[in-house]
C-alpha cells in the first residue's frame, strides 16, 4: 500500500523519481496471451523526473532538460488533457495519481515537472527502443509520490498505478515494460487478466481496491543476476513501432489460430526452461534456449508475414553465433535492438568489432538496480 510519510507539498519541497529502460530477453508476443511467461532485463539507463512547486494556479508545466519548449496543461474539472502526443504517458501518470490523491482527500498542488532521459542517443535523439513510454510512466508516478510525501510498500504498488494509467489510455498490451521499470533487475513476468482489469475499471473501483487486491494471473518475480552469463545489446539504429507490430500480430494470429496456439505452447515451455537455466547459472542451456526461442519467433514471423527479423537483425544474430554467443531479436523486432547471451569466455571484443563493421551499434548496458 501507499503510506503518507511526510508533510504536504510546500514551496520548498521537491519530488524525484526514476525508472529504468528494459529489453525482453524472452516471451515477447506470447506474453500478450493469458498465462504466458516472459523474462525482461531492466537496464541501467533511466528516465528521471523532477517535480517542483509552480505558482501558476490550477495548471502544470512539463519540460525536457534539453531545452525544448515547455508544455502547459490546464486541469479541466479535475481531469488532465491527453491531446499532447509527446507527453501522453506522463500526463496519464499524473492523472491516475491525482485521482488517487483526490480519493484520499489530498489537496492537489500545482507543479513544474521536468524529465531527463538516458534512453535516447545523445547526439541524434533517436530512441534505442528500451521502453521509454513505460519508464516515463513509472518515473512520473515515483516523482509524484515523493513530491506529495507518499511511500510505496512495494514496487508492485507502483506497477499497478502505472498499469491503471495505461488502461485509461486504452492500452491493452502486456505491461511487461512497466514491471521491469517498477521492479528493476532481471524480471520474470506474467501479465494480469486484462478482461478482469477492464471490468473493474468500468465499475469505477477505487484505486485502493486495485492496490489492496491480488490481480488474477499476474506474476512478477525478481530473478537472481547470473554470474557466469554475459549479455550484449546490439542496436540497429532503425526505429520500430511496437504498437504497429503488436497490432499486426494480433490480426494475423486470428487468421492462423492453430499455428498461434502451437507457438504459445512451445514458447511457454522454452521460457519456463530458460528461467530455470538462468537461476542455475547454466550458460550452455541458457544459450540453447535463447536460440530456440529466437527460432520460434522467426518461424512465427515467416508464417504470419510480420517482418520481425530485419536484415540487420539477422546479421546481428549470425555474427553473434560465430563468436560464441546465442542471440535473438528483442521486443517487437522490425528494428531497434537484439540481445546476445554468452559465457564469460566468449569473444566479446571480436563480436563488437564485427557488428560495428556492419553498422550495428553495441550498447554498453548493465543491469539496473532493483527497487
């Protein structure tokens, strides 16, 4: 639960929150179905949010640290407008937290919210594909809670608030990026029952109801960090729209129900086996399963004509295998990042050079802290 631990906001108070980006190691696409597992890595690249009081009555200001023009929003009957596309997730997070505070009788303050992100390339501003929308949602919620003097008993509370924010936007994804951003580290994840969630939202349940009750099907487990397994991340510099690929996948899978069900069963078995291999720090078994899961995605993509593997991702994978790594695309595919797993003796430096010759960028990423 969320507990009040300090005084109300004053002109001298400030709130801060941050959340890591993420990559899917396994289970992407399948995790959209009920009771399907996934494994994600939360990365030591963060979205940071700082909140300070504003003197502008009943109005908030959003800004980026890099100096782009500020966005001013006006509350309308207690609601936050959502028409500004760039700030959609930030505004949705503000809205859900303010609903919670109003239900608690908390006076709503006016504030200036500033964001800073490590999830984009510094010079070009291109996104790395590390789940920035999930990270900004979670970071905004953490900063608001800090600003108002609330503390979450568990990262699960932050995750639930973030999910409710996205549900209000009509998002029906897996919310795996929110789990990684809220919990950090290596995360085993199974999505909640989205129909149950939608039903409870439609019944106007209080925020306390969602925080106090278990959500059907939801599983989030922090995994131990393997000591013998090295992971590398390759960025193709080609952006991909997860929403676009997921929409195509859902439509295509309905046309091939038997193929889809076979994929789900095979993927579930492989992801559960990978979870065990990672806990046991078994390099060989983990690599074998990563290759297997990658092949499952490739087969699905081929049959449903999804285009998950681009030529650059195929090159990234084949080169990784040459130098002792197992590799696959990460997330929706169609560009963005791939991930490679190897033992500590694998030829890391040689692989990075080989990628660079093919204009594939190595991202020096480490696992984030846990929350």
